[in-house]
């Protein structure tokens, strides 16, 4: 959420999203403790199917967020203050 808002300039929110509100979203993704984003192509309820950006291609916003996050993880991009901790052996 931090990267989406502060790096990509996207408006973010936390809250419930109801099935009849899906048309408000251009793209959708799922994130977990592995800290990557997986695009969601569509959501189906009964006979109604909502397709986000594409069922076969990653959307540009999802790709930008993924690239930013993995860039930080691999050290190719600088992370926000306090995100990177040097571990010495």
C-alpha cells in the first residue's frame, strides 16, 4: 500500500469491496506474506463474470507495483526509509 500511494501516486483504501462494486476497479491483485502481487483476471459469481484488465495479461498498474516491490527486494531500487535492514554474519 505504501508503494502504491507514495511511489506510484495511486489512491489507496482499506475496506470491504462488494461484488456489485467491481466495475469501479481497473485491476485487482492478491498479496500475501511472500510480499509479491498476483494479478486477478476475473471474478465470477453465479452467471455474472467481471473481467478486470485482462484474464491473460498483467495490467500496467499491477506490473508497476510488482516491478517496484521486486526491485527493492533484489536491491535494484532503493526502498522507503526503514525497509532495508543490513544483516551481517
